[in-house]
């Protein structure tokens, strides 16, 4: 693990390492296990107040063996969201699209940043590496006290995913990245 005031990195020997990089100081950084996979969590001290950050990467449901682990990961993320007490941001590779049951169920307690402020389908996978239909598997979910004022996709060099950049603000206030 590597940590400083502005970053928290958990390196692994597989593709499930996780990291949070912030322009604002991080506190209480830790690795949580959700759905059998390590996820990074930290509190960011931002100009609009503290925001709890959770970086997620669920196991892809590419085999029948992986499917129950993937679904448990989504249920664990849902449980984390349901018990969060302050403002939060959950972002990362959910390995599932926005029409999945998790997203339909959470719409009353989260804002999907792409649906609020993005343009177009927002495809993030497979980034041109595989001959598969594109999908939006990477999401930024905000607590309902936060708003997305801009959302855009990136190139994602070196990854099979494209990144998502979101500019957010407290609801009713001007923009803060």
C-alpha cells in the first residue's frame, strides 16, 4: 500500500488493485473487501465539505463461477451506499450497465453523474480492444446532496476501459471539481 495526503494506492498481483487520487487531502484511507475484491475508501476534505470516496472494481460476470461473486459485489456496494451517513461518491468499474437492477434500485439515493451531466451513451468498455458491442460499465454515483455539472469520457490508454471525468458541486452551489 502507498499512501500520502493526496493518494491511496493498493497494489495487487492481479488486475484488481485500486487507488484514489485527490486534489484535496485524504483521511481515513483503507482497503475494504466488497464482493471478495479489495476496494479503496477514503474521506476527502474538499472546499464543499467532507466527501466519502469509494473506488470500486467488481469481478466481471464472465463465467458461471464469477457470476455469484459479481452479484455479491454489487450487493455489497449497495449496502455501503445505503449505510453512508454523509456526502459520498462511488466510482469505478462496476462491470455492469446502467440498466442493471442495482442502478434501478439505487436511483432514489444516488445520482448517476453521466445521466445527469454527460452527453451521448458514455461507453467506457471495451475501448476498441475487443470486437464486442460497447457498454457503459464505469460509473460515478453521487449522494443526492451532490450534483454533477459536467461528465465526459476520456481515451484510457493502457486500459481496456475509458475513464470518466466528473465535475461536481453541492446541490444549489456553483461548480467545484
